C-alpha cells in the first residue's frame, strides 16, 4: 500500500470510521494505486464512489453518476447541464467516459506524507450537498 493510502487508512482508524470503504490495491501498477470503494446516498440512490490514492501528487474522488447514460437523443442536453456545473465548480468536473457513463471527478492535490482525511471528507461534504441540489436536474436531462 502506498504512503498516502496508509495515511488515509490511519485517519479512518483514528476517527473510528469503520466498514465504510472496501480497499483494493491495483496489482502491477507503477503508481501503487489504492482504491477505497464506497457509495453515497443521493435521494435514495446509492452512487458508487472511489477514492483513488497513489504515489503522484494527485488523489481522486470518482463518483459514477449514471452508468450508460449517454444516448444520441440526450447527449447535448446532458452536456449543457453538466457544462454549467463544470463552469461553476472548479474543484470537480463531469464527463462521459468511453462507455457513455456520466462520471464526476474531484481532484485532490497532496504532498507525500500529507494528511488527507479531513480534505477528503470536506470534499465529500461539498459533493453531497451539490448532488442533493443537482441530481434531479441531471437525471431529468438523461431521461429526457
């Protein structure tokens, strides 16, 4: 396990945050990535979340908003909605992945050895508040 992942795991232990994340280490990964998998509840919908920590200066929180969301009919409407959020919120971005799923990425800058737990949980707060306000609008554009 890389140093940032160890520090985050220690943070979870110190804060008595148990059974929230499943931890996966990526085999044969040059960056020694560790993924802390969980989900967040937005309006009764469980959205998969991964906190990705590696040996780079970056960490990532990735949320799957909607799998296979992009269609020829809805692509422009969804892009218009999420582009407004991308312009407004500089700490994260929405995009369609190669399979057409709608994804939200939150980039976290960190130096080696830096404690990330409080920052990660602060970003979770921001994202959960944002999604509680925006999820219905996004899904409306996807289903339209």
